[in-house]
C-alpha cells in the first residue's frame, strides 16, 4: 500500500515537472512570436537587443525540450521533443553569427558557452532520432572550427572547442544504437580533433583511443592499425618533449600487448607480412613505456622466437 502510494506520488511529481517545463517552453515561444511583431523600421540598436533576447529564448526552449524529452515515457512523444529541440537549435545556429560579431568579450564568451551546451543537446537529439549523418558536422562545431570562424579573438575559440564537451558526446556515441562503422568514424574524428601537441589531457584521450581500438579490431583492421600508429606518435611526442602528463603506462601496456596478440593471430593465419608489421609496432609501443624495458624485452624475445620459414 505504501509502495503504491509512493509510486503514485512520484508519478504525480514527474507530471507536474513536465507541465511546468512545457508551460515555460510555451512562454519562451510566445516571447519570440511577440518579438517578431516589432515593426521593420525599429531602431537598429533595439533590433539587435530584440534579436539577442530572441536567441536567449531559443536557448531556454532547447533546455526545456531536453528536460521534457528525457522525462517522457513514450518513445513517440520523446522523439517529438527531440525533433523540436533540433529545429530550435537550427534557428539558434542561424542567428548566433550576427550576435557574436557585435557583442563584447564577456557577453560573447557567455553566448559561446550557451552554444557549446546546446551542441551537446543537439548531439543527444540526433542520436535519439537516429540521424547518424549529423554526427560529423556536430563534431566539427565542437572542435571550435565554426566557433573560431565566428570569433577569431581571445579564448572564445577554446570555449566551444573545450575537450570537456567531448566527454558528453563520447558517452552518447558509446551508448546509442548507431552502426559500428558510424561509432568508429565519429570516435576517430574526435580523437583527431583532441589530439594536439599542446593538449595536456592525455589520460582522457588514451581512454577514447582504447574504445576506438577495441571497436576497430573487430570491424576494421586497417583503421585499428592506423590507431596504433597514432598512439606511437602521441607517446613519442609526449616522451620526447618530457611532458608532465605522458601517455598512461597502463594504457600503453594494454595496447602494446593487444597489438602483439593480433600479430600472433596473423602469424597463425600465415599472414606473415601483417604479423611482422603488427609485432614490430607492438615492440615500438612497449619501448615507449616506463617499466625499465621489461615489456619491450618480453615482446622482443617472443618475436625472435617465431619461426618464419614454414
């Protein structure tokens, strides 16, 4: 009895929150419609202020749509709200350039932060709606390319290109129902964007590379080998420049041993060229570790023990 009462109360609270969010969303939409009623000969400065207000209303609408969509029980209604979010985001995106060109640094920074937040929402909506072809363009936005074209000054380009936003996007990619090839391509795109010589957050990059490598091994050996080459380059760069955050030792050891194991698979399948190539790359990876050369020596001895003339 108490359990039923609690469930009823929880459902009532949830419905109440949905109604409040829906009303606020309707209020924001009404404000936008009201703003659109201003005459065309309105003072330019006032027109700019009204357009900025309209942009903030778009931001509020998107925030409310994401809240309502996540709370919906029925898939049909949930997808409807996600679709509305994407439509409103398109309106926001179309209007932001004119605003950024006129705003001062502080206001511009705030608007770009809002934009970055909405990009993450937009990515979630695209994933829920199965719009896989949108992933690439949204990653480009996150990288700061589009934002950089809009701002060109100060650290604003870093706000939309902040690697932290990728945490959310990678979580979405790995939990959505996108085809494996889409997940791999998007993860590779993110790794390429985040992998910069001056990027100190190698730990996060290494975790994403592990996910990418694991997926690629089972579906695209060529891409998996490219990932190995990328890890070698990243680890070598970190070691040569004596960065305070080198490539994580445990991740380097894992990818080195996994690469060598795949080399053994190629050897057993009599694919000697691929076996040699993968084994040598595994040894190169092991040589970049900080275990006093133990793994490198182990893999080197195993490699020398293989009989190539069969």
